[in-house]
């Protein structure tokens, strides 16, 4: 038994129906929109990665400055301890008091 085929041959039609053509155009347009959105997302990712690199560099610089400041503080405290002994220092007034 032969199957009844609904396939239209090229000889019997020379153009897609309006509905078929519009659907294909819509699909192609949707792909174009998606490709553009993928591009936008990629550009955002690149920009974010650049910002993260800058943040990382700044963080490393700040850590270095923090360590340097700690060194200065330690050296200053050692110098003051050597000069005044083991005393209490009031950072608001600059007064030196003997430790109780």
C-alpha cells in the first residue's frame, strides 16, 4: 500500500506561502537578535573582567601600603619605647603616662 504524500514538489510551486516566508523571516530575525545579545553579554563580561583586574591590582597596592604602614608603626613604637620606656601613650593629647 503506497503512502499518500503531502510533500509538494518543486515543479508545482515556485514560492513559499506568505505565512511560511514570514515564519522563516521571524526565525532568522530572532537568531540575529540572540546573536547580538550574546555579543552584548560577552562585552559586559570583558568589561567586568577588566574591572576585576583593576580591583585586584588596587587591592595588592593597598596591601603593600598597609604592610609598609605597619612597619612604620612598629619602628615608631620601638623607638618611643626605647626613648620613654614601657609607657602608655595618649594619642589624643600626646601625654605619656607610666603604666600602672
